[in-house]
C-alpha cells in the first residue's frame, strides 16, 4: 500500500525514469488532440497538483476520459521531465485505477472554478479540496508544529488542562453549561434555583474559556509550562474574529514579570512566522497572489523588526489626538474596541504593538495591580489587519492583595480556594499570556475571517458537520 506523496515527486525526490504510485483526487482534466489526457492530481501534501499524462493506449482510457473534478485515483507511472510550463516534473501513467467516481459532476459542489469563501463555508466537509482551504490547512499545521517546537526548545512542558470545569477564568460569564439534567424538568431548591447537586458533577459545570488557572498550578511547580487546546466562549459576537470554539496557546512562567512574557510573546511570534516563510513558501505565494498582496512582506517585517511597546494611557492620548471620528468615543477607562486597535496598529504604528498597563476595572480579577493602584500589569498584542491576537498579564501573587480584589469583584474565596493555595504555599511572581490560534492563522495567511482558518467553525447558529 506504499505510495508517494505528490510533494515528493514535485520536489524531485524521485529520479526521472523512476516508477512511482501516487494517489489523490482529480482537480482538472483536459484532453489533447494528440490522443492523450492531462490530469491534475492533488493529495494535499503541497500546493500544486502533479500533472499525470494518460496515453490513449491505457486499457481503461475510455473511462479516464470521463473523469471529472473530485474523482479519486491511484496512478502508477514514470517520473518524467515536463514539457509544459510551470512545473519541472510530471508522471506518465502506466496504469490508472479509478478508486471513486463523482456520482454526478453537475452536483459536485467543489467543481473546478473559483467559489466565494461564503459558499465554501456551506461545504465544510468538502472545502479542504480547494486551493485556498488546502493552503490554510498546511499553514495552520506548520504554525502548530512550530509553536510546540518553540516551547520544547526552550524547556517548556506542555500541560493538558481540562475542558470540563467549574471555574470561569475570565469572569465574563460567557460559558457554555454542560449538564446531564433533564432541561424540561430541572430539579429546583426551596428558592426556585436549579439544584445542581443532582447533576453529573454535583455542581454547575462548563466548557472551559481558558486553561490559565489550571496551568498556573503546574507553573508553580514546573516553572515553565504551556497549554495548547480548544477553548469555548458563548459570546454572541458575529464578527470576523470571534468563534465560539477556538484554540488557545497559553504559556505560564514562574519568577517572571510582564516584560519577560512580552518578550517571550514577541520571540514566539517571530519564530513561528519565520517557520511559515521557510516551510510554506508555496502556500504563502498563493495567499500573496489571491488573498492579500502584502502578506509576505508583512510577515518579513514582523520577523525583522522590534515590536512597539506602548502604555494604554499613552494610546488613549494618541487616539484622542488622531482627529478621527470613532464610533466608540475614547476616554481613559474604556476598553479599546477593534476600530481603536486597528487605527493604532495599522495607521499609527504600522507594526505589532504590545499594549500594556490597562485600567484594572476592565480586566480580569487575577491580574497584578500596579503601584499606581489604578492599572494592572496586563498586555495585549495588537497586529495590523486583525487587532488583538494575544492577551496576557502578570498574575497577582500577593495573597492579601488578591483577596481584596476578589472581595471588590464580589467573588468568593471558597470558589478560588485551590487558586489561593498557590499564593499561600511558596508564592512567586509569575506571568503568562494567551494566543488566539485562529487569529494568528488569519493574520499569517491574510484571510479575512477566522471562520475560514479553522476546519469546522462554531459560531452563533452554526454547529453543523
Ligand atoms: O484575552 P483573553 O480572553 O485571555 C485569556 O483567556 C487569558 N486567560 C489568557 C492568558 O493570560 N493565559 O484571550 C486570549 C486570546 C485573545 O487575545 C484572542 O486572540 C483569542 O484569545 N480570543 C478569541 N479568538 C477567537 N474567538 C474568540 N471568541 C476569542 N476570544 C479570545
């Protein structure tokens, strides 16, 4: 059953004259007057399909002439130097086994023509056969491998944090509830509230919004750790950068402050972008041609320049002085909206910004209070073209200050007792961040919408497939 990936043929791993077997799907087929058929066969291993020459001497040539886009084939043939333009090598078929027909070419949704990206979303199960989603898939894979490599090379341990949890890490109340209770017949206590003691876990349970609180516990023993897993947010945001299910990478570092993890984030982004430029030149050339002209130069600039560090307070002044009419007015204390982030990253600086020291009232309970008492040691990284891709902070490691914050925010000590223990037993300064993986993939490929960089997007009203 061994066969050769198309990429190996195209990069010349097999000598001209060697016999190989390639397997894949027909992208296009055309007949020549000279009595042969040219088949573009792809198998997902690289951007380009390989050209297969089928001579009319093949015993099933009449069937081959009926092949249409989407049919699956096993081709055995000889590697040849190509006479055609654009690619150096092709395969002259000695035999072609038709593995699967397309039952009616007129109804095949991925017929070889340009489809709109919205149309492709309706066919999440077939869209990986297209150029664009194939390229996204390979870049996404390259990025995730590079992320693991980056942390592994620096001695970080990958920690699996739970998906089912009782904690709302971000305190934003945007959690999906998980329950085995009968929704039509919920058990209630004397006050009429739902009685979760009868539920599977004996208490209210959700899908996690972030692995951070859990990974902090391992940080307080293993020093340098990270999570890489799916996270869930029930925020009803129908935007091009929000998903209900997305993947997040969350490193956490002991004996580290905000500046240390800002540097770590910058190094990581440069490392993974460099990996894509080196390993996925074929896909990036496609994105530059078809999706976003400056996508490669933008990545090269990111790899080679220092990120700009800016305080939230200074950013507010810059926005006020910009003379721009923003939909959401700017005032110290407001959260930056995407129009503000875009103005700062795209128009004002033109490079990624590490925005630091936000007002405490707009940030989560676990962030470390700065000496001014008004701001927290938080950072967001804003990238031109997409806005926020990273959110992070130094964590409050002082038990008394932390308890005060819990009280201010109306959160109970009991709910966070295990988290408080980390501050009671050998507390250390520590910091970390969360990188939204789909936002990174969108930024790197130039794709406009995060729905097109995750295989099966989950958004309000959409969980089919
Ligand atoms: O800023 P957030 O909410 O931070 C946290 O969850 C922290 N616990 C991370 C940490 O410090 N360990 O989310 C982090 C990143 C955002 O910057 C964004 O890139 C992405 O996660 N993100 C989303 N991506 C897609 N869809 C959504 N609904 C997202 N919400 C956040």
